[in-house]
C-alpha cells in the first residue's frame, strides 16, 4: 500500500499561480478591487434585516398519541429495570490504616472499618 503525499502549501500556491497565468494567457481578465470594499451589493437590503423571523404565527403541533404512548411505555420499562438493577449498599470492607507519630514516622498498621 502506498501512501499519497499531501500537497504542500508551496505546491498549492504554484498550481494556483499556474492556473491564473493560463487563464490570463487565454484572454481572461482579473478585476482589481480596492482594499476595504465589501463584496456585498450596497443597494440590496442586508440579509439579517430582510428575514421574516418570528413574523408568522406559531403553528400548532399535531400530537400522535400512539407514538407518545410507545415512548412513555419504554420510559416506564426503563425505570422499572433500573430500580431492580440497583444492588443494596454493601457494608464497607475493613481497610488497613497506618498510624503515624508526631514526627510523621509510621508506628504501626491497624485494620479500620471506616
């Protein structure tokens, strides 16, 4: 299996430059646009002002009782299953605890239930 080498940025730039030169050699033109000029048409209304959001009245949803009943049945079955699956809380196992003296040196180990 051979791994295809990804195109580097330099190769991509060279390919774009070559394509642009071929376009210009065939008689194509590139229009120069001054900096700071937007590509949007200044005479058209802006997109966020022309949208008719929230102007239409809210449409009512049509409930589908059999689908709602099926979802509720699955939910109830899941709740019953989860309540059975929980095991009672076990008493904690005794743990081995190290007792230290005032200077931080270990004295002895004892078994503790907490």
